């Protein structure tokens, strides 16, 4: 890969020991040590023989940003790891980090890598925003970061149709999310798409609930993380979940449970009268019925305020039509 000149900006491939890039890496390590209260990088010295490529970005001849690609096949076939991504503070906000990222992704593709992984820190909000906007999704900590609380890890598949795809059918009590999820499964079956449909409520039926976890959400995500490898091993890449999503952080929890899955959240909505009718029809116990009638109003307001959904679909037509619209809204 040669240099690419754009309005005084050049992106070039340089040796790992390039003096300008070496200086930037040293500045990065010093900055991170301050950011994390004196805690040093777990890998302060990277093996040069593992580095597949290093990219430098310069403005009018001055190197101001860098990043490297590391062989990570010990973590998976065709894996590469992004390392030492850094932009000088005085030139941040100009899209230079994205240029480094795009260049490294191009090199990875040229070298037939299938997936890129990376580690960043929980306090590096700008870095996390960059990676998420570029399609990187949350994965479990790997290698030396496995037990490091401040580490957050992400990954992106570089090949099409790899990794899991998760569709969460969201909705308040009585909105019909379970019935819609089941019909989504029927549509996928008609399309000959291998898939799994899970009613997540079945995964939280424990008693007593964990302390401080009223609806056993931690139990749910632990169950999903255990189920996900079994589904992946059998080729069920498309997973449909019927579940309430009221916490914005749940999106990354789903990604994490399904090893960096692409997660779409589509909320189905129904009129207050329709929701009440469904609740009355299925809740024979008066106390339970009253609780659910109150909860549907409370939760509808919570979900509306949370704004975690990628799309909202009215559940006011035949279920097959609603399911088809949910799939379209999810991009499936």
C-alpha cells in the first residue's frame, strides 16, 4: 500500500520501528498511564515479529497518527488484532483515527484475515465511539485482558455472513413480542434460514431472584452466553429473542453473550385496549392480572423514554405481516 494524499494528509505503511511512529507510541503509553491513574499497559513491549503492518498518518509531512496490525491467529483462524491506535491530541476530531482504521482493515483484507479484534479502556470514550461506528461489536476479554476490569474488547468480521445476528423483539407487557418473535421464526423457516427463537422470560424463572437484580437480568445474560456457542456450533447464526430491553447497555450485553453479534432491537407496540385484553385473557389470577395491567402502562413509558430501539413496528395486523415488517426493519 502506498501513500494517499488528501488535502495535505498522507496515509502510508511504515516499518514497525519507524522513529516517528515509535515516538507516538511512547506518547500514547504516557497518556494512558495518566488516564488510568498510573496503571501501565499489560503489554508495554510488543513482539515486532508479530506485527503484520504499521500505518502512519502525516499532515504536511508531520506524523500525527498511527496504528498497527498484529497477527492474532492464536485467538482464532484468520484473526488480526489492532494495536497502538493513536492520534496526537492537537489534531483530534479530524477523522484521522478512522483513516488509520480503514487502512489497517484494507491491509487485513489483503492478507485474507477474517476478523479483527481489539482492546481499549472503559475511559476511552472517543475510541469506543469510533469502533462502534465502524461496525465493531463487544466481545469477551481475550488474552492478557481476561481479568482486567478496565478493559473492553471489540471485534468486527471482515467477511460477509460470518458471526451471529441477533434480533430482539422488544415491547411492553401485552404488546405481543413473544407471538411476533414466533412468527418471525416461521418467516425465516419459509425462507430456509437456519435460526433459533427464544422466549427470554423462560431464562429468568428463578427464585429467589438475585439480590439487587429484580428481574434476574444477570442470570439471563449468563444463560445466553452459555447457549450461544451451542447454537453457533450447529449453524444457527440467526437468533430471535422475545425480551424487554429498557437498559441501553443491554445492547452490548447481547453482543457480548453472542461473541460480537450484530444486534438489532425492534419494538412492537399495541394500543392500551389491545394490551389489556391480552393480559386479561391470559392472567387468571386476579393479583397477577392487576400487576400486569399496571406494569404494561409503566413499562410502555420506560421503553419510550429509553429509546434503545432501532425501529418501532405497530402490532395491529395479522402476525405474519407484522413479523415480515419486523424483519425488514431489522435489515434481515
